[in-house]
C-alpha cells in the first residue's frame, strides 16, 4: 500500500501541475473556460482525494505511533506529523478552489480560483514531500 501511495503521488503531482499551469495560462491569455478546463480541475480534485484515502490507509496501518515519541528528530516529525497535516490542508485548499470556481460565472474568475487555490496546495505539497524517501 505504501508503494501505491508513492507511485500515485507522481500522477497527482503531474495532473496538479498541469491544472495550475493551465489555470495560469487561461487567466493570463483571458481564455474561455471550457469543459476541458473543468475536467482537468475535477480530475486533479479526484486524484488528490484518492491519494488522501491511500495515505490515510498507510498512516493508520503503519507504525506512526512509534514516530510520535521521537518528535525531536526532524525526519520522523515530517513523516508522523508535518506531511499528513500539510497534505490534508492542501487537499482542503483544492476542495475550496473547486467549490469556489463552481460559484463563478466569468471564465477569468474560474481560472483565478484554480490558479490561487490549486497553486497554494501545490506549493504546500511540494514543501512537505519526504524527498529522501521519494528519490531513493
């Protein structure tokens, strides 16, 4: 299950980066918000929520409680506390961006919602990925 969580993260990152770049391009070029943009945002939302469920499964099934006793070690603190908490915050931002874009009428506002909320979530995700585990 841990491997699925790691490999699924690559897919999530690619789609999320693509959604953010697409939103920024749509905003800058003042493009019309189309079904393709809608689907891309929805796909990013769904993939991140699936990643959250997989991650929660890994967290609950794992030995995370052993890490909680060693919070002075930055690596164990990252795995046991910072990574899960920040990923949940990032997914909340993505969900807020999705909800906010649905209420907008103008294409510019829809792209702006995606660019801001999905972009902030992407930055948070990139900041709390355990890179030493991922790149090994």
